[in-house]
C-alpha cells in the first residue's frame, strides 16, 4: 500500500537508492520508506533554482493539484515535504521505465497495432480526466510517459502542465517534434494541444520516428506549420485515418478525446 499520508514526512524516513533521472530543477531517486518498505520515486527540487526561475507559485499550485489526482494512467504524487534547501516530491515509482526507452528496446523500434492502440487508449482516458479538470498537459511525448507494473502507461512529467487557457511561452527544451502549430507560433493555446500530441505519439509508436522529424528545429517547425508528414504504406488505413483526424492545423477541428476512444482503430485493437 502507498505510505499512509502522515502529517509530515522527512528525508530520514527513506532509504535512498539509485538515480532514476535528472531534471531541470533536480534529480529523481529510487527510495524506500523504512517503516512500510514501500518503494517510491523521490524527486528533489532545489529551492534556490525554483526561486531563481520564480516558479515557486507554480510548484505549490502544481503540487496542490497533483496530490488530488487519482487515475490509473496518471503517475501518483503521494505527498511532499521540504527542508530549508530542497522540496521533495514523493512520487509513484514506475518499474518499467519510460515509453521512450521501451520504444528503443523494440527490435523494430516500433510497436504493433495492438500495443500502440492500448497505449493511445490509456493516454486518452488520462487526458479526458485531466481535461475535465481544466488541466492541459502540454508535454505529451514518449520521454514523459512511464510504464508501471505489467507495462501500464502512466502520464508522468508534469513540470509544464498548466491551467487552460494559457499562452505562457514555454522555454523550448528537448524535442520540438510534439509541438502543435499554435504553440510553435506562440499563440494562446487550449487543451486541444494535447490532441495534436496524441496524434504525433500515435504516429511515432507505429512508425518508429516522429511525423515532422527533421535535421533541425527550423525544418521541423516548417513541417509542423504545414502539417507536412508522410505515412508509410505499412500503416493501416484505420490508423492513418485516426492520425489524420488529430494532426489538424485548426485546434477546434481535431477529433475530441471521447471520439478517439471509440475510433474503429482503437476498438479493433484493444479489448
Ligand atoms: C506526478 O509526477 C510529477 C509531479 C510533479 C513533477 C514536477 O517536477 N513538478 C514541478 C517541478 C518544478 C517546477 C514546477 C513543477 C514531476 C512529476 N513527475 C516526474 O518528474 C516523472 C519522473 S520522476 C518519477 C519516476 C517514476 N518512475 C520511474 N521509473 C523510471 C524513472 C522514473 C521516474
């Protein structure tokens, strides 16, 4: 069972294990709560860096929102605590790592339709849950999706989720492959940005690379703004249809999540 919510936690309640990942604001470690032996991921955020990037209000709001989210495909934030230098997030540990690594580990570097549709369906239900709470994730990509016990998909990184509508200019770090046209143009964006990313992810899971992948940012931007991508023949017509309904320039015309969930391709390949 997850650790019972105590009034306060502190660092010496945990045995710290290996480094799981490095983030902009701090690192994530495997950890085990001593009393319950419950394994968690402990994310350490440095107050100074948070202060410098004056996102402390965002972290506080973020943690407030996160700790109330309960969904099988959303990584849990169990609790948090801080000392005078750091903020500690007690997070669910996903034992099968990132979807990015799982994709790389595939001999073909891609997934079959059943596995891809299963991931897309899980992500869809998690996004519906977030959108109902006016939370836009904005950063759906394989690096930010984790795999729990039995390979169950978990939306993980919330370092950038914001409340809708929002035009906060996101400092671009990491891949721009998943950015929708409206964000590339710095326009105000809505939860429909997550629909575009869902389409990009669906393409990448089936094909093995992102649809607008190019040798540099500018080339990628150009392709995104022109919605210029080629679907290899090996992709089924049903999958191609779903992707074409999500990679749509006008955010309002993208297939809504509840319709993605009952799209023929999803129904055909998931139980
Ligand atoms: C609910 O989740 C989160 C909630 C909040 C934040 C966050 O950083 N918020 C923030 C920070 C600074 C400024 C503003 C907001 C991050 C996460 N989630 C992760 O960071 C996922 C990877 S850490 C966990 C984890 C688990 N299981 C694994 N298995 C392998 C690696 C791995 C890694």
